[in-house]
């Protein structure tokens, strides 16, 4: 699976749709550049909700994730089965070890994951698990780790020095924004009407805001967690 001539990219997200919201345009940039993009989901994102047929909802979300990944050009995603919005009930070591297994197999050069300050508890634990599993050990292939923002979680936290998302890396997605927005159509059941922050229009507005702040038409913003030269 590992090829030194191809960059393996790993996106570790709590729930299906976080990957598109957080870095869908960047995923396309990597794929178009010849990289292989792998996606790992830790929980399903739906079975914590009331009045849901758990198995039916889970399978529908998996189908949407597979379709979105294929559309973006990524490999078919991998799914762990940690309890949705209850990852704080699982021993942290169990989460870390599962992420470690995937990192060991894929041997990524670049990893993308959630911001530590997100309101969603699964996002917080995913971030911590990735940083622990991807700690800089000898012979590690990981050279870069970035955290992304997810509308309806990153901006909803109680304001504090830790929760603020302060990006210092911007990826130009002027030519891939349309594909990011189209990929969100596979998650139409998760999207809301504007002015809800989890709306296609809000995602587009954020991309143009991030882009214009850097002299681009559209961009995705990231916080650099680690870069090894």
C-alpha cells in the first residue's frame, strides 16, 4: 500500500460528512496531484439521535460516505464503530490503538483531523487520539498534521484561548469548491437551510471568506499541528 513516489494522505474524522465540510476541496487537490487519500471515520454520526432506526440510519450514512469519497476521488473509507457522541465513554487507549493500526497500515505522510476546540465531544477525542497515535517516533512516515474547521461545531464552542480556531495554513480551492459543495449533496440529510451554519450556502460563504482573506477566490483553512522538515 505504501509507495514512496506517491503521498499517502489520511483524513481522520469523527463522523461521515466531517471530511467534506473540513477538507473536501483539499482532498480533491491531493487526488488531482496524484496523491492517494484515505479516510477513517471513528463513529457513525447518526445513532445517538432519538427516534432513529439505528441500523438503517447507520447503513444510509455509510452509503453516503462511500459515494462522497468516490466522487472526491479518495479511496473507499474505513469505519470504526465507536458509539456516536459517546466516545468519552470509551477508554481513550482503545481509541488510540485503533487509529494506530490504520496509521501503521497506510503510513501516511500528511494527516488531517478535527480541531481540539470543537464543541462536539467526538471531535475533541478524535483530535487527541490522532495526536497521540501520530506522535513523532523514529521511522514514522508522518511529516505534517493539520486540523480543520467544521461549521456547526468549531464555531459553537464556549470562547476560550483553547477553543478559538486560529488558522495559519490556507489551501486554494478556487477550482475545487464546486466539487466540495457537490459532494455535500450525498449528505443532504445532514445539511440544513441557510442561515444555519451547516448549510451549503454557509459552507460556500466560509470558503470565499477564507479565500478572500488570503487573496484567493476560495480556500480551506487549517491550523498547523505539526510539520517536520
